[in-house]
């Protein structure tokens, strides 16, 4: 069996308690776009909004330099260099870059080409209106004899994920409050909007998540890279018709 490079990440939803997090493994030959689709699937993002992924290379270089040089010298060095963070994003619309960022289209580079340095962090952004942000850290890179049919895979996690169009982390926290109280004045409206009275936002089904990672990567790639509309079969899969879920998949 061929030896492959396996990348292990820890990912967590920013600014939300209790933590919603995932630990997962992915083949190093997967593109940055495919890494992004994995994040979306794991955190219940249904490919209905734009996204970007930033590799925080300047922060990593600063941390490495500070291990060997005085902080004042590092600050000056970073100010005088051309080291930039890398922003991976499909330029569907005009992309606004900061001075310390460079743009790369995410399906033109794979993980192995991007980095092999453990400790590198990434910032994933989805739905610029609701403003969901996921922080990632690369925990381990290893070579292993493994069938790539097993990857990507989640190895741990807590919390359901996001709910589309709920209004970001503040809206998600309010939704939890409402669903936990059937006498709440907004309970009927929210359950009607969700098409569900059984959504448990504290739960994480790792078996189902791994099933979806194997089945949905192609659907997300078709959506973002080829602009294909999901087929009826894909929509049923996306909305968990196989589990008898409602129209929105909850």
C-alpha cells in the first residue's frame, strides 16, 4: 500500500460557547478548496454562501522568529519584509485584500504545496453576512500506509454546528435559548422556520458526519467550481432525507 501524507487539524467555531469543534484528518494532496468543503460539511454549512480561507503565515513566521530573536527585532523585521498571509478565495466578485495578503484561487493549490509546518493556523470564513469564522491549527503531518478511501475523516468533535441564515453566533445562541424552552414566545416561529422540533444543537453525530464527508465533497465541488445546481438526489442527501429530516435538513 502506498504511503500518503496525512494532515491532522483541530477546528473550532469562533466566539461561541460551549465550544463547537472538530478534529479531522485529510489527505495532503487534497486542494485547499477541498479542505474548505470538508470544513463546511463538518460544521453544517450547506454550500449556499461564499467562503474564504486565510493561511496565517505572518503569525507563524513571527512565532518562529521570536523563539530565537528579541521581540523588538522581530517586530521591525516583520514590518520590513514582504511576507504575506495567503487568502484562498474564488474571485466571483471583487475580492478586497489587505496589504499583507495575497490571493490564490483555492482549487489551484493542494495542502502539501501550501505548508507542512505544524502549528500553522488558518482562518475560515463563511457567509459574509452572518460572519461565521472557524479557526484551524495544523496539529500533525505524518506519512502513513492508508487507503485514501478512508479520508477525509473526523476523529472527534462536540456540538452540532451552525444553522444557515440564523444571524451568526449571536443568532445561534438565541436559537438554542428558544429551542430549550417550548413555552418561549418564539418557539413556534423558529420550529416552523426550521421545519423541525427535534434539532439538538448540543449533539454531534460523528458516524453521520463521516458518511457525509464521503458523499458530499463532490456536490460541494460541483457547486463552487463548476456552478452546477444540486440535483434532486444531492439535495435529498444534503438535507438528510435518509434520516427523515425536514425540508431544511434539521
